[in-house]
C-alpha cells in the first residue's frame, strides 16, 4: 500500500509543477515572437487567422453543405479512380485472353501431333491413309 501512496504523491507533484509552470502554456511556440501572429511568404498560405480557424469547423460540420467546387473536385477524383480501375481490369482481361489463346493453340498442336503419330503407327501400307478431319479438294 505504501508504494501506491508514493506514486500518487509523485504524480500530483508532477501535475502541480506542470500546471503552475508558465512555459506549459506556450510549449510549442514562444509567445514573445511576433512572427507567429503575422506570418509572411509561403507560411501565410499555410496558417490562417485565429478567428478563421475557430470558425472552420463550425462552418463545415458533418452535415454541412459542400460548395460546388468541392463537389466537382470529388467527382473528378472518383472518375479518375474509376478510369484507373477500368484500365487495370482491361489490361488483366487482355493478359488472360492472350494466355488462354496460347494455351488453346498449344493444346491444338499437341492434339495434332498425337493424331499424326497414331496414324503413322496404325498405317499398314495396304490401304490409302484415312484423311481424318481433312478437307480434300
């Protein structure tokens, strides 16, 4: 039980020190710099004024109405993604079709070779060879 009291007392001491410390309010950026209030150059486009930042989420709630530009941008992204998916699937389909055609051609060649071997083995020389599956003119 003694160690719980000691850890609780240490935790309260750390919290009290953080609460009373003046550096805890401005730990990320010191408040003495004037450049944080009015950024210049490319930082002006990144950071917004405090009033705009506080109203940003109030303006765009979860059910907030989107502007037409936002809707158009989302539609362009969706259409671009659909186009990429279509091209990917078309490429895969073409690959499979060429693979299937090659397999079919190889199977036809193996069948033709085995048929010719069967004919040569069974030909007795007495009768003219049968023209199986051949078109005679």
